[in-house]
């Protein structure tokens, strides 16, 4: 089993501050995906990173895939209350069709 | 385009009963995956179907089973329900191509009493 460890588990910040969430593994993934989940709903895909060293930006969100394709980070600049949610990283194994290995998630709370 | 539809949204069952959950994927998507989400274990992979064939299976007991129909709709069945089966069951739809993103449904909240 390829385990993904997310840190921190919980983040509470003020509106306008920056935050970074980390996702680490000892295993190589063919790709890594980030999702955000609201209470009572399914996760919503934010981004997929495939190439080692890849950086993707989605408005105020920046995603990075490690050079060795074992880790990833999500950075949010100038967080807003609408960024509140559970952020999940999920890895696709090199030989795991259709299977996402999820991290435990990071609960982010942004207060006005 | 329509999203992933899961029915029912909520279910309450008694221990020992069985339950069937349904998932309709996005039109054109041939892959459907199922996940169990609990506060203690997070999101855990159950199984994945592509064009009616199970391609991958997680580490769940045989009481958990699934199938996919020719129109890509999928069902999962849990027999002999246990209290620990109480969870949010999520279905995810995808094209089935490697490294493609997944679209999740809103889930079915199953409570076993």
C-alpha cells in the first residue's frame, strides 16, 4: 500500500494570510491530485500534476509536484473564507488502475 | 453537463440487512470507482469498474461487491451489514485514462443501527 501523509491535519488562519499544505510519501506516483471537500459533499478536483517538478497555478492556489514524484504541496496566497474546506491529496500508483490513494486530509478554516 | 448522481442520499439500515447503492456517471465516462469515507479511516478505495469489468479492488471483505452495467451505471452492494459499515459512500466517475481526474458524486450516507 502506498501511503500518503498530509500535514498539518488542521489549519486555522485569518483572511489574507498564506498557507501551505504538504503531502508526502515514500512511494512514487504516476500523478497526484488535489481535491477540496465541503461537509456532506463529495471531493471536488482542483488539479492533477503529472510531471516531476511540475508547478501549476489556479488563481491564488499553487500546486507543486516533487522532482521524484513522491511529494506535493498546495500553497494558498491571501486566503479567503471561501477557501475553507477539507483539502485532500490523492496519488495514482504506477500500476493501480482507477485507484486513488488518499491522504487523511487537511482541514483549513479561514476566518474573516 | 450533468454531474455524477448517487442515490439514495441517505439510508438507515439495521444490522444484518443488505443494501444497494447506485451511481450514474458523467455521460461518456466509462470508469466508476467507489470509496468509503469515515472520520477514522478517511477515504478508502473499494473497487473500480471500467466497461463492465472490475479492474481493481481494495482491501474490503467479500460482503462488499459491485457491478457496472453496459450504460456505465454502477451499483455497489453490502450484505450482512455491520455497525462499522456506517459511512459516506462516494462514487467517482472518470474517462478511465491514466492520470485523468475524477468527478465525485455527493455520496450516500449510510447509517447502520
